C-alpha cells in the first residue's frame, strides 16, 4: 500500500470518528431538547415541586445543586492549588512526586458510585455529619481534586522561565515570585480547570444521592439536606411519574453543564491569544 493511499484511509477513519462523535452528541441534545423544551418556563424554574414532588417546578433542586457545588469549590480550590504549586515549584522531581501524580490520576479514575459509598461511610456515618450539603461537598472534593490539581500544575509549568528570572532579578523571593508573578500568569488556565471540575460536580448523581439525601429542602446551613437536580431527574425518570418534567430537568441541567464547558473553552482561547 502506498503512503498516499494509507494517508487517505487514515484521514477517512479520523473524519468518520469525528463525525460519529458529533452526530451522537447532537442526537442526544436534540432528543432532550425536543422532549424537554415544552417544560421550560419561569414557573418551572422558580417554583417548588408539588404533590409527590412530581408536579410543579425545580427551584429547590437548582439551589441545592449550586449550593453543594459552590461549597465543594471552596474546599477543593486552596488544597488543589497549593498541592500543584508544591509539585511544580518546590518539590524535587523524584519518586515522591511520581507517587503523588500517580495517586491523583488514580483518584480521577475511581468510579463515582464508589466515591459516593466512600462518602457515605466516612462523612455520613463515621463522622456523624449526616445527609447534608457538607457531606456531599466533601465527597465531591475527591472527584474534583485531581482535575483541578493536575490542570493547575500544568498551567504553572506553562509559565515561561524568563518571567521567573525577571522576578528573581528584581530581588523577589521564591514565594513572592510564585504568588505575584507565576500564579497570576497561570490564572486563566487554572480557572479553566476549576470550571471543568465544576461541570463534572454539577452532573454527578451517585456521589450526592448517597451523601446529600433526597429531601426537597431549601438549604441554608451546610448541615442541611437537599435534593440536587441529578437526583431529582433520576427519581422522576425511574418512577415514571412525570417524564415531561424529567426531560425538562435534564434539559436545564444540560444547559448548565454546557455553560460551564463553554466558559472553560472561552477562557482557554483567551489564554492562547495572550
């Protein structure tokens, strides 16, 4: 086989794979949009569920979803960024650093249902926190931590060396260089990782169903329980009591996750231009 024919076959396979991926994505989006667009309204978004939680709106579930996601971000952000700074700027590259990176990659591959059961055993039962926003946020932290940490580490490493040398030349210490020069330069990429991790947290079901509970509450304290949108969608779909509301919830959730992903791509594009 000539190189020209092999190149054309490879190119055709690549195009077929890419178009298949896009087609499946648009098929799923179109299916959810067609079945759920009729449910979207201000009343559906800003009212409470009624009856057996099958009628009415989804406002408490939206608040619970945003609440637990924000709480998880508050917990994971300083831990992940400080760990990434240590790995990229302070740690001696050797076996310990390799073990830490391997542990982070392994943690990122753990199934979410396993993480949910771990959160149930550790935070809900062993720590006696109970079904609450805090338990769910702590469990979500384990899913988000490797994403934010590795993204931040790569962002710090991508900062050019001459920026550090210029800071040192002006008499800045190591920590002053990292805090005032390196981190601001890497911040757009760091924000991209945070947004991607947030999008994954918003779409998780197995973790929050075992740690937050299923009660329709308007959470105020981190120790309050609640029902996120993913759990509400799961219950509506599994019980089959209101499939149109399930499709409407799925569409609203998909819009939120799509918004997070588009924001990440926008920040990454801005970073590349800079």
